[in-house]
C-alpha cells in the first residue's frame, strides 16, 4: 500500500536492513562484478527510449532503462558474459559486445523494426479468439516451476511537480508455478531506504492501492480474476489493432474496452500476444474513470475526515521476458494521478504516485519459499518498513533502475532540507 505521510519530528538518518535467509541471494553482496552504464536511443530520431530491457543473454540477469533512457547493469564476472542484449517493443533487438570491464556512458542506438509477415495473404484476425487462445496456453507458455526472483522496487510521490516521497527497496519475490494460483506467492523486502519531505505542508496521510506486492497482484497472467479470467471476457470488446515486433518476434496488438458498466470499474488497454506461441508478453491498461465514485472505492484505502479525493488516472504497464520456451514476469509500472482538497478550500492540489519494479535475477525451481511471517503484507506501507538513508554505494552489487536526472535532483533537495 502506498502512503504519503510525514512526521518530521521522528525522521532519523540511519538505515534498517531486513534479514534475509536465502543465502544464495545474500552472496550477491560480495560478488565481484563489472558495471556497464549508458543510454539507449532510437536510431531514427536520436531520442532516449524508456523502459528498454537490458540483459545478459542466456542468463536471468537484467534491468530496464529509466524514463531518460539511462541504465546501469552490474554483471557478475563468474557469468563470463561477453554480450548484453537490448530489446524494446517496435525495435530490432541489439547485442553489444563487452569485455568484462567497466564501461561508462555508452550510447546505444537501436533501429525501429517493421513486422514482416510470413503469409502472402493476411487473413482477418478474430481478436477475441486470439485472447482466448492465449489464456488456454498459459500453462505451457509460462513458468511451470516455482521461482525466487530478486527485484528492485521504487515508489515516488509528487505534489504538483515537487517530489515529497521517495522509497526504494531490493525485494525477493517467490512465485509458484503458473499452473497454481497466487496464494503461495509472496514478497519480502530485503533492504531499502527512503527520503520524505520534512515540511508539514507536504503531509498527506492517505493510503492508496499499490506497493511492492504488485509483483503478485498486477501479474494479470498469474492473477487473472481482475482482467483475464474466462469470466471476464464477456465484459470487454476486443479489436485487432496492429502487428508489432517485440524481441524480434511478431505480436498481435489487441485493444480491449469495456462493453458494459458493472459494480466495479473495468479497464481499457492493449494486450500484446506472441503470434507464434500465443504468450502475452506485454500489457498496457488503465482503469475506466467514467464513474469517479467507483474508481475512488478501488484506488483509495483510507483518508482523513474532511479531505476530498478526486481520482484522475490509474494506469499500468506489465512486461514479460521470453527465455527457453517459457515466459517470465519482467517489469511492472503503476501510475496514479489524483487531486485533493479540504472542504471550504477553493483550489485542489494535484498529486502523482509512480511505482515501478523490475526483476533483476531469478532462481528457477526454487527450493525455499517466503514465509507469511517474513513477507511484506498488502496492507503494509513501505516507508514505515525502511528508514532514511541515501548513499551511492548503498545497493552494492544489486541491480536497480537507474534514477532519472529529475529524481537525482529531488534527492539532493530532500537531503538538504534535513540540514
């Protein structure tokens, strides 16, 4: 759960590290690594590209570019890696040679990719049938064994354009096989830090939908009840949008929109489905905001008496990575925009809460799980589980999402506000 609440009298500058029982992941702290950093741009217009996958081929190690197109990838020398792979929707996958030495500020250009179909005649696409086939093939397309992921999670809150809260964490995510439900799936915060505005005027004590457990609940392939269950199909209209290349593979882009109004709001967006395997590899969707009361009931968990909450947007991006004939959760991004005001006040204040999580490593067929006691609960608040700290070496050899330039500036401003 996301919470923006600051009590400046109890903010302290020290770090609280969570214990970790998974020794194979803990060993990563002392692993000898080399670091590749750079920026990914489009060859067509030279603009930076956001949310581009950067990974080591044949391994589970990877990260993603930030909204400035920048990335940093830490690679264990024990992997003996000589290539990194750059892949993005609508672009040709690029491979970059590396020599196991640090590389700084590498600029990588990738080329837009036009889909070339292997049929001479393109037949009409039955969009709903394509979605139904994708749902039927989930057991064979996705991981059929339990896995323990290492991930990085970041959550930021902005008041207008000013950052008032930044929380980050290395997390472990246990996911059972996709043939099972999510009841055994759990998230554990390993280590984390936060920076919160100490100014009383930035305090907004509300709780919203979200948090590190989105690795479980927003994985709609594993948790289909909200959007992708067979029962949900009747609630939506599906239309074929286009063919799109992802990882050099042609995909159907299937648009879906609500065809009725229910007690709870529905969603609208696009599913990207691999044309050959029928695996869903990307989902872009947003909550239908036509009924603000219903949208509020879904997004808002609690607020002070007298505060008026006005939701404007709730959107998601979920991507998956295909490896060895199976498909794995890769990246989740959530954005909530809303306004708040107090009764008898003339103007509302706009807020934006963005959370994103990338899977940076994975242990397949994991023998250990995360117990309920040590797991991060859906009703907990990350900023209450980690304490204030900001240090360039804090993450050691763990891969993270590189902070944007605006976020780095916000960090410096928040740090100065404590002095």
